[in-house]
C-alpha cells in the first residue's frame, strides 16, 4: 500500500512515515521542506499517484496571523487560522478525490477542548 504523509516539516511526519514503512508499506512525506505547500494549494497530484491513504499531520499555519500584546502575550487571529486550516484541508481533500485516494486520516489538536460552534469547514463532503 502507498501512503502519503502530509506534514509541516516536523518530526511527527518522519516518525509516522517510518512506522508505515515498518509495516512494509511505501511511505512518501509531503511537506513544505520537500517542496509541497498544501496551504498554497500547490499540485499534489504527482505525490498522490497510486496512493491508497493519506495521513494528514499538517498543523496550524505559521504564527504570522497573530500579535504580541502586553496584557495577553501572543494573541492569534482565530478567524485567519481557521480559514487557513480549512483551505489547506480542502486542498488536500480535493487532490485526494482527483487521485482516487480511498482513505484519509487527519490529526488535529488545534481545537481540542474548545466549543466548535458552527465551523462550516468541517462540513466538507467526504
């Protein structure tokens, strides 16, 4: 089985790929450091050729969407972060659909323990 690991260049992607390989599957890591940018919507079609599953470990976008304040420390623009996460997830899912990928596994700790309210990006058609 060919598995593509989408990562933001951190250690988790390399360790996940190693684990996939230890089960005798082919693992390909796609990250900004390897030339892939899911946030920008760069073409993932080549990486997803003959792929059976995608493990999406991409994290939140860079902290450029925030500012430092004296009262609260570093404050992140929640709307900008949510929009960026929705865009990158939609880009990956769209590329998967075009390539016929059958399985998508996502890891997200961004909203752990928070009330999601009405977050429409999570209503993407699977």
